[in-house]
C-alpha cells in the first residue's frame, strides 16, 4: 500500500529526521479525507462512487489506485484519496447516495499522517499502544482506532513492517516526539 494520510504540522519536526533503519519515521503527504456513515442501501453506491468498495469486515482496509476505505465502526468508514481534492469525490458520493440515509463529512484538514516502517516499527508503536501488534493479531490490511500514549490515532498496517498513523493535528507533535523517543534505543 502507498502512503495514506496527509501531513502539515510535522514539517518542522520532520525537517531533520534521524536515520534509524530499525524504525524509520516519515511525515506523509496530502490526501483527501472523508468520513462516510451509512446504512446498508448507501454502502454499495458510496463505494462505487469512491472507486473502492467499502470493507464489510470489521477493522479492515480496501485499497485501489491511491484510494483507501477504512472500516472504523458498524456504519462508519474513513475514505482517503492521495493527492486529491476532496470536492469532486464528495460530490460523486453525494450524487450516488442521494435519497439514501447517510452522512458524509470532509475532514481533510483535521488530521495528519505519519508512517513508521522497519523491523522494529511494531516494537516502537507497542511502547505507547495497548494493542497486540504481532502479525497474527494485527495483520496487513487491518485498521483501528486506538491510543498512542494519550493521543487518539487511527492505526493501519499497510505492509508487514509498515504502519500508518492518522492523528489529529493538535496531537501530531506529541505523537511524533514519543515515536522519536521509542526509536532512540535503535539509533
């Protein structure tokens, strides 16, 4: 999977990243981010309009052509599109689901994205995340809301040694610094 989530406030923190091959840390680039909530009748049309079927299995990700649909709740999905203006996607989904019970919100400016990658990425995340991040418990293609220390995040495993973190901009420097702290023993 390619990069998922956008970044802006991490620019100063990421300006001179330390090279730690065991757990590389990268601020991710821009993406459209929409939250879709809908009932059964709206789910298929929304996925078709987005270009990626919305996952029907809890805590899973479907992806195609730089677009990602993350299942976050019984009737909630986060839709991410890399380097894309959210307005056309929003309009297409609204047109496809017109008259069907649903809600669609553009939250592109709310969060920022961080990637942590490398053989010790799960270990570093585990220092502040209560989840079992072993490949058996949290496989590639899994996503969930969780905590990293005191910051709420959306965590996605995109490859065996790559995780993407979506974090509210106000918590991004806090999460970044704690990830840096976790990487320190591998420097």
